[in-house]
C-alpha cells in the first residue's frame, strides 16, 4: 500500500493517485497485480522474493510531496515507498542510485536517514528501523548550499536549494542560537543525533513540515540575509519563525503526540480534538523562542504577536467554531478552505496560539503559582515525549490543573470548547502592555503596528479581493458586510463603482470620497453575465490589532512583564 496522508499535514492526499504504472515479478516470472482498494495492491503466487516496481508522477512543488525535474529532486517516502502488508515493523534498506543524466552531475543527497554505505555525494544504501521511520526522512537531491552549525552538541545543517544569495555565517549563528534555546527549553539533550533543515528558496511560497530529525521548508529567497546586511527585518524574522516552528515540533508532535497518532493509521483520518495543543502551542512558542534567543527584541515580538491577534480578530468564524471542533474537523475544513471559511471556521494555529498565550499569562498572573506554560511543557516532555506514550484527549487539561494547583475547567470551557473572545486586553494590562484596535489601511496590512489610515474613518466593502487586468475579483465576503448584504458573491468580477472604473489598488482612495451610509451602484460580471448591485458603505471594522509597552504601568505589572519578555 501507499499512505493516504503524510504525518504533519492532516488531509487525505491519496498518494496512490500519482502511481502511473505498477508491475511485479517473482523468480523471474511476471505476476498479475490487482488493485483492491484506493491505495492497496495484491500480488498472488509470489515465491520467496517479490519485486514490485512503480512509476510515479512527481511534480508536487511542496513540502508534502515528490518533485523531479532537471534541476532537483525532492521526495517524501509517503509518495514513493510501498508498505508490505504485515511487515511494517521490519527493518528496511533503501538503495539510492545517482541519475545518469548529465544535468545531474553535481547533485548531492541531503537527508537525516541513517547511511550504511554511501559515496561522497550521498548516493548508496540507507537503513530505517521500520516503515514509520522510512517515511519520516525526506530527501533533497540537487546542487544545494550547505550551512553547517552545532547546537546541543550535535551537528545541524541548513540545506538551501533553488537560486539564492545568502550570508551563511550569519544564518549559521542565528540558527545555532535558536536551536540551542529550544534544546535547553526541553531539558538540554536533543532527541536526535543530527538535524537537517531541508530548504527550498523560491520567488513566492511559504510552508514547512516537521520530521523526527529534519524538516522540509519552502521560503522566499529574499527572506534570507545577504552578505553585509544588518538587522533582523520582518522578512528574515518570517524565515526564522518558520524554522523555529518546525524545530519545536521535533519534541512537540513528533515525540509528544496525541494518543490518536500512536500509532499513525495512514489509510484513514486520525482525528483528535488536541490539534490546538500541538500546533497552537507551537505557534505561540515559535516567536517567543526568537525573543528568548535574542534574535528579536520585545517590540518586534509584540508586533508579530499583534499580527497573530489580527488574523484571529479578522475571522468571524471564531464565533461559530470552537478550537476543539477546529481540531477535530481539520481533515475536512482547515486543509480544504473555501470562500466562506473565514466566516465559518477558525484556525487552530492562530487561535490556538492565543489560547496558549492566555493560559501562560493567566498562570503567570497568579500570585500563588510558580508554574507557567514552560513548566507544563517540560512535564509533558518528561511524562509523554521521552517515554513515547500518547496524550489522551483530556491529559493536557488535567496536567495543567495538577501542576498549577488551580481549577482551570472554566478557562478551557471558554477557550477551547467555547466561541467567545478571550479576555486578552485584561491579561495584557497585568503585564504592562496595551492592546489596541484599528481599521486596516489596505489589503497588505497584516496588523501588529499602530499606524493609522490616512482617512481617519475608512470605509469598507466588507470583502477581500485580488487585482485583475480590468477591475477586481472578490475572494471572500465578511458576514453582514456591505458586499454580502448587497447580494455580491465570491468570484464576482467588479468592474465599476458609482459609474467609474474600479481597481483594487485605487479602492481605498475612491472610498475616501464617500461617507458611511452612502449607497453606490456596483457593476460586476458573475461568470459571463453582467449584473448591477446596490451597495451601502459601512465603516471598516476595527479588527487590526497592535500591542504597546506601557512603561507607566504599576511596578508589579512591569515585574511580571520582565519575567515573561525579559524586559
């Protein structure tokens, strides 16, 4: 069989659909191969040895698939390695042969799988203890750049494929600080003998996937610092945050994992209501680790946290779907977004990060509690990660209550099983931090800063859109917003507003000429039909968030802030 999904990405991707052909032979004789379900084949009457050969279409330029062209090869084992039924726990040997094409003469192999007998380019024999390990070591095979560094006493590498210009010494020093901070956070002993970040630099793209001793990353080439560049701009912070997130998963999801993933059942959904614990808490720590590593300062950290707040507050779906529901339905909602997802659902990454934040601040605010979220994570690693036992659905909440000595039932009922907003403004105030809200200045405004729109009372269509050659296309409508109330739909192609040609880049400037409550005529194509709508303008919602240090706060608040942020 081939898996239906890859651990770390919770969607049934059905990798068998990329199999172009399959054939089998035994003792020199061809055998019939019968496909018995969506991803399983059966060969009958085999002798002592069965040889099965598959041809796979590989053009998935993501961290989850397999890719091959004249410049590089990348693959996950879930895409290529058949699992013999009943022998999943047997040791496995992999033979990797160099391509004969002259374009591949400089290709080398990068992987965290254990080599047995390989040449100086990495081609040859590798071994894995079982099928689970076999598919948990992706391979990058290309003419890549290597950035070496040490952390926790073990060798680390950043592999960078794709066209790029970088400052390897700067990146090595920064990643070493980041990885060392996380290793110390989990007790000082890495759970691996070496680690590799397998990265692909592209013009546009972003993503990551964790593995037991490596991670696969896609990032913009312009996010990496070039020789001589100073400071830590937002673009480089984004790259470091991605590395931080996937590296944290080496402990928290690869080894501390839900009982539903122990073991993985790769032919079906493995549903749990704990995805917020794993992805949400990781999302909280990914940027906090940048701060603790001295890669960014408190103001940069609060700006990034403000962007997370903005993503949540801009999603009306937070009032309709709880974190527990978002976790359970990940397979059918988060990984299958549509034009109404923002109105109907919430991300367990972003809201989960805010719940982790709220829990941490709640614990830190208690005068009689010496336990923070850090302590809970350390105990999770001690009880579950280092032993390999899976976390039951209520284990995290029980552990938080046990260690803190507090009844946290009401907190989790609201934060995890409820759909109301968390009391974050009040929590921040106890740490000398002010939470502010404003309207977005435009579609590229991610939040996090206090900047205000040139128009003090900006108006809004209540929609998200993309620029087209003529006009703009609606991609999402906000519940109750002007566009939805007017009868517009996602996919409508707007060409005129109030009798004049419209464009996404000029929309804010056009709307600044009107007042709240003005009714405008909108001309749009729905498919190939030209339609007319009457739209009443509303003020832009105050859902863009920013955080400010309040140095006039009381001494106790500033002391708590110093313990949390180090300032």
